């Protein structure tokens, strides 16, 4: 990176602590990233100086809060390369963004016998909304078949999507396998068949430049808390023409134009999807996170995360009794693995005694776990504040764990 990861690390107050008497090595960013001082300060400034409700007040604080909230939307539109800020809807997270599409788009469009297509590698947040939408509409839920390593081929995508398909929804980057799916090619296949492509970008937007126009996807969901922003904020990007034809999924204050006793009308985009007092501080925090990531440069973030992942994988490949999951190449920012005969929860617990934080469990991907024939796995994930020294400490702790259980 142009800015060294040591300088970046210094901007994250939480990383400067000891856990179990050792310097914290935080390798759980795929679950939630840490926050730089800029994001913490932006939210502090908002609450200490600019807080008021947005859009409806005419006083100075209401004006400042509205300006800051809408400025965050503009930044997000630029970050995702959307055509217009009207296409950016703030939600509670990626889960809420995907649910919004499933309720407001799929449930309106799908008829019995139509198809909704997903894959078994999906996070539950990109599986359950479609399961429910299929049940509610009579649509058929179809899965793109997976190869033994959990990935799917573009040939299988072509075979699975048909003229009856209305929605295809896949993750850009898998939170277990770590590689990117061929979104642009999938968008072309979906469109050729008259379907829309929904992308779960929770694990991609933190790591590399996303250009929704270039990808030609119809919806794209992101999670603020995984990309240096606060919890409780996410984004749904949607193509303007599609959002226009969708009904809101929540009704109440803020999202109306006119309210009658028996009928009402909605505000224009994007506000018709933001009923109630919006997530003002969250959006402002996300805006600050985007400023920070852009200052570092998303290409630099991608290069750094790829480098650390490769650096770790090369050494993990040499470890006896260690199984890596996912494809050989192309992991970006995360490594999923198991140690023979040691439950991943035990691995994570022992690593914690070395100050190393990793994730263990099914990672909200139970169908993928079954496909890989495991009940759970361990996962180490890297981000822009991690260093080679972090990876060294992680691998050292891993070797000690193996030795401990061999005794
Ligand atoms: N999709 C993927 C691939 C994820 O990794 C996650 C977070 N674990 C989500 C969706 C859900 O995101 P959120 O926590 O913002 O609802």
C-alpha cells in the first residue's frame, strides 16, 4: 500500500490493546471490521454538534443533519458508481437490503411456476428471503449446482437460468470460500432470459472497487459494518427504473407525499423506501468510512488483502493435518480451514489465548457446510489494518494449537 499498514493500523484505536496479555491480532473482519478514528469522530461530531431529525425541520440543526445524511448518500453513490443518488437506499444492513428486494420486487413479480435462482454457497441472508418469497408466490427455488470445492461454473449458470427465471441472486464474494463470482457474465445471462440479477456485496465492497454500472447488476447489497463503518447501516443499490416500479416495504412517517384516510402516496426515490426516522448517525459514519477507504485507495486495499491472504495460504498449505476450503486461487481477504480431529471452536478458543481473534462455526452457511461435508470450520480474515506480523502471530498460534492437541 502507498500508506503503510502500520500507519493505517495506528488509526484504529481498538487494535492497540492486549488480549490475554498479548497484542491483539484481529482476524475476524469478515464478520465485522474495526473502525478508524475518522469514523468514530464523525459520529461523535454528529451527536455532539449536529444531531436533529432529518428532512422535516427548518431549524439550523435539522438542516445540518439533513445535509450530512444526504452527503453520505452521494458518497455511497460515487463509491458504488451508481448513476444517481436516487438509486441508493439506506437500510439496517445487507440482510435488510436483500429482504427489501425479496419482498418488494420478487413477491410482486413472481408467479407460480416462475423461478428464483440462488446457490448453496449463499449466506443465510441471501437464501432465506428467497425461500420465503418462493413460498409466498409459488415460484420455484432453484440452485446452481456446486463443484466439490463449493464454487460453480458459468456453464452450470447457463444451464440453470431459463426463460422462466425472474430473479437470480448470488454473492459477489463468498464469506466462506473467499473467491469472487463472475457477476458480469451472470448479469448478461440473467438479462438474456429476462431476469434481474441481485448481488450480495457484503464481502466484496470492503475489499475492492465495485462499479454497479460496469457489472450491469440490477441490485447490489452492502454492509457498512464490514467496511470500516458502524453497525446498523447497509445499502441497497437498485436500478432506478426497477426501484420506481417497486412498492415500499415499510409504511409510516418520512416516506409519504400525501396521506388520506383510505389511500396515500409516496415520496420520490429514494425516500419512499426509508420510512420512519432514518439511520442518520449510521449513514454519516458510513460516509466517513467511504472517505477513509477512498483516501487509502480501493486498489491498494485489494492488493494488500490479496497479498496477506496469499502469504498466509502459502504457509498453511505446508501445515500437516490442515484442510483449506475453497478454490486454489483467488481468495480475497479470508481463509476457511479445519485442523484434523480438532473442532474449530477449540481452535478459535486456543488461538484466543494467543490474542488472535478468528471465527469458528457455520458462518451462516449451513447448506454450504453440508456440501463441504463439515459441521463447522475456522475462518481467518484480513483487512487493511492487518500486517504480515499479524499473519506470523496467527500461524505461530496455529502451530502451537496443533502441538497442544497432539500431546
Ligand atoms: N452476506 C454475506 C456474504 C455476509 O458475510 C453477511 C454478514 N455475515 C451478510 C450477508 C449479512 O450482512 P449484515 O450483517 O449487514 O446483515
